[in-house]
DNA sequence: ACCTGAACACCGTTCAAGT
DNA sequence: ACCTGAACACCGTTCAAGT
């Protein structure tokens, strides 16, 4: 039961954060969802900052797992790169939610230090994965691939952000296609 | 004095929004900055939603003016497009602030309707301006240029978002360069 | 070990009241 | 016409108290 409460709190906080950002994490409504009083959350997490950090940390760990799976299932780096935007597309599919970390990137100035740390970690694992695929494609030296990887991550995260404001997943697809046509993303 | 109060409220709200987003607009601290009590703000604006909308509206109107000026001063569309990212760079220069509208794009789900309307207007005038320059460059038909314009706007807004999380304006420049190298932005 | 009730300072908002 | 004080329901957080 205690481990269940902790899990339930994390899950409810994650959903809230994906919809409304860090500031959308509300202890009273999380308590209601979980079936405990808001004060009880403090038994499991010392503060909203630590709860937010735990949510963000689990989020990038999950994403790292997905990236690994794509790499494993899709040995060809070109195919892997074609699948990459699907990670961001999936959040939009599931109720127009934003990838947690690009979301919190906007709130960044406002965020407690432990949360910031996990947001940066999310970007880092994405860029590292992209750079590894670009190197496999022999698209340049390590430095060049790193730069290009940062550009791809940034552009795809931006596409998710913009598509969300129109609640239009077709716009996300169109933007990714445009990146491919323009040559930012290998085809 | 009364017109001054309204102006001072708008200015204080804009600064707050660029730093902390819509949720960072705080009536009590705006009141302190302006030198009135928070209840007095309601004499000038009927709600936080309407104040936020007024801030966003003025922001895209100002941006439209800057875009017009660039077009006027820089007849060559290629040069105009090279100057475009400077709009987003300037906010970062001025205290690591975010372009208001890409900022609020992240909070979008949470935003009152009148604010949403102005955020979408900001994106629209940017895309329209970019598309006009691409057409002048004869880079394709109207539809193609519109698509490419959306991709450029999205990628540059994303670059600002990511650069901000690292408080690194050099990263913004690097991302824009990468877009140029990749062929997304004409050089 | 896990949860609660009551209190704290803070927020947007309202409203009757002041000049 | 413009502003204020006091109150409202809401928030994160604390803490003594319950089982």
C-alpha cells in the first residue's frame, strides 16, 4: 500500500506536469486522485521540487529506454533517425500532452535546481543518441555530428511545442517532413 | 497619471511574463512595482486573463513593426532572412528572457482563451513574413513557401527555448548556424 | 510506518467604501 | 475617475497529533 501510494503520486504528478507544466502539479488534486490528504504527500516526497525532480528523472530514464529499443530494433541508423520524431509524436497523440522536458524548458527560470538538473539530462541523452546515429552514418567528425544532433533535437522539440498550440498532430508531421525536405533530418 | 498607471502595469506584466510566463504575472508584485495596491489593477484590467492578452497583443504588434522595419531596411530577401533570428536573439540578450509567445506556447493548455488568441497571432505574423521573403526568393510556390516558413519559425523558436535552459547565447547562434548549414535557413 | 487536521503565508478576485 | 482595506477560496508547506 505504501509503495502503491508513492507510485500513484508519481503517476498523477507526471500526467499533471505533461498537461500543465511544473506549476500545474497541485498537491490537493493529486491527493484526491491518489485517495490521501495533501499533507500525506510530504511523507513520500519532501517538497514539490523533489516530487517534480523525481517525475522528470523517471521521464528521461523511460525515454532513454525507448531510444535504446529503437537502436536495437532498427540497426540501420537512417531508419533509426526516421523513427526518432515518433517519441515526441506519441505524447501529442496521448491527449495533446507535451514531452515533459521541453515543456519545463519554458518554465525553466522558475524551476527549482533539482528539477533543472533532470531537464538538462533529458536533452543530453537525446543529443547523445542522435549524435551516435549520425556518426554511424559517417556524416562528419564527432564535433560536426554533435552540432547537427543538437539542431535536430531542438527543431523536433520546437515542432512539438508549436503543434500543441494548434492541437494539430498533422502540423507536427508536416514540420518534420519540412525538416527532412530541407535536409536537416536525413531521409 | 491614470494613463501612466495603465502603461506601467502593462510594462511590469510584460517583464514578468518574459521571465516566468503567464503564471509568473503576480498582481501583488506588479502593484508594488507600479506603486498601487493589487486591487487597483482591476480598475485598469478586468482580469489577469485580459491583462495577459493585452501584453501578448502588444508584443506581437511590436514584433510586426520590427519585421516591417527589417523588410524596409533590407530589400534583399536573403539578407532579411539572415536577420530574422536576431529578433529571438535580442530577448535572450536582455536578461535571458524568452520571446513571450513561444514562452506561453508551453503554458498553452493552461491559458485563458483571449491570451491564446494573441499567441497564435504572433506565430501567424512571423510565418506570413517568412513566407513572403521565401516567395521573393522564388523558392517554390505559395504552399511550399508557407510550409518552409512554418518550419523556420518553429526551429528558431525552439532554438531560443533550448538556449535559454543553458543560459548560453552562443548555443542559440550555433543552432541557427546548424540550420543554415543543413539548408533549412537560406544562407 | 503512514496518515490527518489545523494552521501559516501566499495567490487572484470581489466589493463596499473612500477621495 | 481612481484607489484602498478587508474579505473570499485557493495554493505549498509545517507540525503536532493520531493509528
